[in-house]
């Protein structure tokens, strides 16, 4: 590299990633030879019809699954070669997920759900409680601290899940169809919230979606068809 070219290290580097489920005649090539990078602070929308490989790719990026070929580098760490302990650390300290089905713990209150990642990091109780309050306020759920998931609407539950995802100040937020179970109006509000928090926290994010509005809020759209990248 010469002194005149400054290259910012990508926040996410996906290099020739493939993931095959099953073997032989039953093999499903869920992701095939996909490469792209995400710059720090960028919000990328991952789009493609159902079955195009979005969830598989997101799971490989966030360390929930491993590619069969290729590699993934997040924040300088080669995710695809981490051992179990490394993956646990990655999910605790670097990457947070938001899922379509929220994934909250039913027996815990909103505040307790948001506090889970902070307990894992052994944050002292007063600090944890203060941060949980700040996060719930940020997502517009001040006053709902004690409610359990079943006592909240879908949109409120997803906002709790977003607050929980933000709790550990991840470098990368991975959201898999976060508005897929929400009505249009609620989904729009959740998307605007995601866009705003990514910006406010200086995070990098990749969000799979069918929603044209989410695509318009993204900095860039990455499109999959039958497991392959297609030009947007
Ligand atoms: N655990 C699995 N076992 C076998 N096939 C799977 C599995 N998960 C996903 N697939 C298949 O891989 C392809 C991509 O699926 P997926 O990544 O879930 O796509 P999307 O999230 O875009 O709907 C689909 O053909 C799907 O049926
Ligand atoms: Mg999916």
C-alpha cells in the first residue's frame, strides 16, 4: 500500500462464502460463492425472496453457523475459523442479533431481558440498571420496564429485542427480517428506530428484509437470488 492510498479496514468482509446443507442428490446450495464488504458505520439491506439464502448468510456472518467454503472477517476477527469459545466471545462482545421472532425470554421482564447481555459481562448492578433504563428510553419503552413479553405488542417486543441487542455496544448488528412479523405501521417505526440507533451508536449493520422502506433507509442493498449475489 502506498502512502497516497488510505484504505479503511472493512467492518465485515465476506469472501467467497458457500454453505451447503445435506449431501449428494439431496444437497441444498443455500449460499454460493458470495463476496462483499461492509464499511464501518454502513447499514446494508440484504434482500432476496424466501429461500434465497439470507438467513444462512447472516448466520455465517454472525458466527451462528459456519461456511463450508470461504471466510468471514468481522472487525478484524476471522469468524469462520473461531473455536466455540471464540464464537461465544464474538457473540458477547462484537455481534448482536435481532430476529424476526424477537427471541425474548418469556419469564423475564422487559428490563431483565435488556439486562441479560450486561449480566453476561458481569456489569455491576447499579451500572446495569442505569444502562437498561437508558436503552428502554432510547427505544421508547420507558414505563414498560416490568412488563413481560406476553404483555407487550409485537412492535414493543421487537423494540425490547433491539434494546437488548444494543446493550453490549456491539460493533455489528445483524437483523434477520426484524419487521417480518409486524404490521406495516409498526414495522416502519421499528425500521426508523433501527436506522436511528445504528447512526447514533456508530454501529455497522446488516438487515435482511422484504420491505422497500428498509431498503430505502439502507446505505446500500445487497441482493441474493438462489444463494448467489446479484447486481443491485
Ligand atoms: N437447516 C437446513 N437444512 C436444510 N436446508 C436448509 C436449512 N436451512 C435452510 N435451508 C435451505 O437453504 C436455502 C436458503 O434458506 P434460508 O437461508 O433460510 O433463506 P432465506 O432466509 O432467504 O429465506 C433454502 O432452500 C432452504 O430451504
Ligand atoms: Mg430467512
